[in-house]
C-alpha cells in the first residue's frame, strides 16, 4: 500500500488548525500519521473483529471534536483516548463475558511446527502471560496493555485512559504483582492450575 | 501492599520486559487504509471542504454520547445525500430515517389547521411553559396575533402567529406572515447531522452567537429534550425556515423572507 509521505515538518497542531478550517485533506494526513497506532491500540484494548469499525468511527468522532482539542497539548494521546473510549463503548454493546481476544503470532503454529525447546518454552510463557493479562480486572488490564504491550509512557497511559498518573502507578503495581506469579510457575503451581486456561 | 519487601531495583524488570515483548508478538490483523475511508466518509455527499465557519459550536457536542443515540429524521431530496447520512450515522444506536418531504397541507388558511396546540395569551404562555418565552421586537411585526402552547410527551412548545403585514407577506398557501415556534430543548445534534450530510441549507449565527440553519424550503425540526427524548415537529408553512438554538431553547422562524431578513428578525428575540 503506498501512501503520501507525511512531511515531519508539518506539526500535528498545524494539521489540526487546517482541518478545523475545513481542510479534509489535512485531516487525512493526521489520520495517516496515526492510523497504525490507533489500529493497534483498539485491537490490543479488545476491539477484536470490530477493530476496523471502531477505529474508523473514532477518526470521524475526532474530526467532529477537533474544536475541543487544545493545540498546545499533544495530539496523539487525545486521539488515542477517543479510540479507547470507542473501543469501550463497543465492548459494552457486546457480551460482557466475552474474553478480550489477544492472539499471538505463532499461536496456530505450535502444534504443527515443532520448535526448538527454548522457543517452545518461550512461546508457552508468552501464552501464559497473555492469558494472565486477559484475565486481569479490566482496569488493571487496560493499564498493562497501554503501558507495556503498547509501550506508552506512564504519562501517556494516564492521558489515554483518562486517569491520573498516580492511578496508573497503583494499578500497575497491583497488576504486576498478580502477573508475577505466572512467571514463576514452579513457585506457584496452585495459581496456575486455578487459571485453567492453558488450552 | 505485597510488594513492599521488593528491592530497590525495578522489582518486576523481567516481567516488564516480557510484557513489552508480548506486546510485540500480538498478532494484530492488517489495518485497512483508514485515511482513505475517513476521507470518503467526511466528504461523501458534501463538498470536499469542511462547512465554513461558524461551526465552532458544533463539534464540541458531536462527541457527546447523547448526540450519537439521537434518532434522526431528515428530509432530503437527493438519494445520494440520504445514503451519505445513513453511512455517516447509521452505526449502533442511531437510527436514520428518511421521510417523504413533509410539505404542509395546501391552502392552510386558519390557525386551527396549523395544529399548534392550545390558544392562550402571551402572558399565559409565559406562565405555562418552563422556559423563558422570547418575542421578536421588530416594529413592522409588532405583537403576535395569536399565541399557542403545547406540551406533547414532555416537549413544551410555544407558537407565535403573525398575520401577513408589510414586509412579511402571506406564504403561498396560508394567511400567516410569520410563524415562530419555540421548543424546550436543543436541536444541535440534529444540526450536526444535517451539516455533516451536506443537506442543502446555510449555516448561520444569530445575533453573533447562536448557531442556526437556514433552509430555503420548509423543514421539520428535531428537538432533543433535556431528558434526552427526541421529538420532531413538522413544518407548518411552506416557506423558508430559520432554526436556531439559544441556551436550551430551539427556535424556528417560518416566513416568506430571505435569509437576511430572517436573521434580522431572529436577532431581536428577547
């Protein structure tokens, strides 16, 4: 897929200003700039099969809300917050008991393709960790996904989730403590059995 | 907390590193070309540019959840535009309905046919509705010839009827020169949809601050009450229509006048 190259010299705020004054093309440049992270964010936050719809809706909403954006602030977290909210809204429309889909690369290969022991072990650990992340209470899962899986800074995590950085810290601390158990399977066998999600 | 005994080095350094690796190994499906999709969405059925100012009042409201669950009735003559509306707003929770053009019954000659509610005096109207009733102060217009109030399923409205007079001729099919309708609720979500759909109309600002739309043709209005209930009110005259929102009240001015004159009248409401 070829796309116009976005010149780095054009700042987000300049594009926002242009979009506000009616230039859809400028808004298109902003979309191009952030569509990849927006897509990734929605998917990691649980949008699953609806990711494309969710992200498209979010971009339309962002456009309609541009006047609310303060150009002195970074655009990316503001945009991603709308993406996250749209994901959450979509989530509410569906079964509350549905698990967040978080497939991993190679998930479907393991059975068919024999891998070196070390690789297989690594994959198994990843899977356990993924299952543990998915099983976290939603508030904790969201901070873990933003802070680590999406690798946002603490500050951006707070902005995107609409919570204080102190809250990010405390939720992360609790989540990491819970997840730590999955990294020490031999030390916490009971916890792992209780998880019962290895399949 | 259980982590109090941890050493001073990042207690979960390995876990954090693993979580970051996990993030990189998430099998994210390929992203569509959102830029193209969004451009198409924003420009379908309307010019490629954003509606000209003043629209600053619109977008803040556009993201409010309430806006997105409003049922819309849109009178649109161009099928392509109608589809654009459905495309733009036809997602979860929003129903877009197209109506046949709701022209008033022809040769409406008396107020009764306008179906405006209970006939009252202006004084009584002030007392009977919960919102402040505003009246235009235009010398040529003077006081309204009749006043009506109505409370239909929580939507309060007041109508001011002016017989034809100098500068305000009768519409082609009525004995009414000017009809003002005031509703206790906001029509802004509805404006938003019409504008985004590129419906034929002119965006205006009344008295330098209140958002409005001017239609050269009759137009129903959709009003959302503070409780979130959406009402539609059909047009009563077959002339041009100016709709604007001030505070929590929506105003509709129907009169056979041009935009400038409609705006001049609208800006005198007090």
